[in-house]
């Protein structure tokens, strides 16, 4: 077993038995035999899951702190920062989705904050970058995929959305429909692999150059990691916004 991070070890100590019991129960359902825990495995929670839980705890703690300090007359620095994030997300939704785009701000903003914190977590000593694991990025991509398709069906209805995927002309529907379906599932691959590959490479580079004596090199690669983290978080917000726009638009 690979080296377990301290936070992962803590979670496994506290929740390992409960997680194994849950997995054993789920494994009894049809088609879920693969979830059955290994005999004697008291550490069922992997690092990438533990790091996501840590990010969720940070987000919840930040939300509680922000709520307790909200002020109209004298907003603090944290409130100013979060207002900038909200305004940035709203402007992105307005520009990409257009009319009615504000209803998707909560999802887009959550994706941006969550992915950004996951990307940056690896810069903290003794912790790791969860988005450098393909399981995490596939899960995020699947959430975005289900979300924009749900709103496509919600906006047009089942028949209307399927027609939407057939293109503007019925004559070419037999060609356009399979292309659109394949393209939709291709977005899962695009979203997940792009984020995974960038963060994995960033982690590798930081590990390789981080142990060097010269201070300048580790600092440069840490700055590069921060830049890539911000860029990939923005892309992971931008692409779902584009997919939502395509799904709910009246014209294909």
C-alpha cells in the first residue's frame, strides 16, 4: 500500500469500520459486487477521497465564517474576495449563457471554488492534490455532464431535447444525432483528462524540483502550480457554462 497521508490515516481510524460496513452492504446489491471490501483492509478510504473531504470541510468552514461576518457597512477582506468571485461568476454566466444565466451561478461558482482548492491543496506540506487522481476528475466531469443534460431536458422536454440533438434540419438528423451523442460523452473525457493531466504533471514537476537546493527553482514551480490551478479551475467553470448554453438554447 502506498504511503498514507496523515489526514487519510485519521479518517480511516475514525470512519474505516463504518465505511467497510457501508461498502459490504452496497456490495450485496445487484451489479455492485466490486465494492466488496478486501478482507482485513482497515484503511478503505484512499488519499484522494480524504483530500476531497478536507476541501469540503474547508469550504463549509469558510461559508460559516463568511456568514458570521457579513456586513453591508464594513465588509471584510474575505467578504470582498468572495463578492469578487460571485461577480466574476455572474459575468461569465451572463456572457456565455445569456438570458437566465444567473440560475446556474451557484453550480458554476461551486465548481470553480472546489476545483481551485483541490488544485492548490498539494502546495500544503503533508497534503496532496486530489485532482491529480483520475477518479476525482471523472467524478467532477460526470456531475457537470448530468447537470447540463438535466437542464437541457428541463428546458425543452424529453422529445424537444432529443430533437435539439438532431440538428437544425430533420433531413440530416440521422447523421447529426449520433455525432451529438458521441460529442456529449466526449465532453466527459475532455473535462476529466484535461484537469487530471495538468495537475498530475504539475505535482510531478514540483516534486522533482522541490527538493533542489536552489530556492528559486521550487518557488518558480510553486508559482507555476498556482497559475495552472487558477487556469484549470476557470476552464472547468467555463466549459460547463458553454455546455449549459448549448443545452438550453432555443437554436442549436
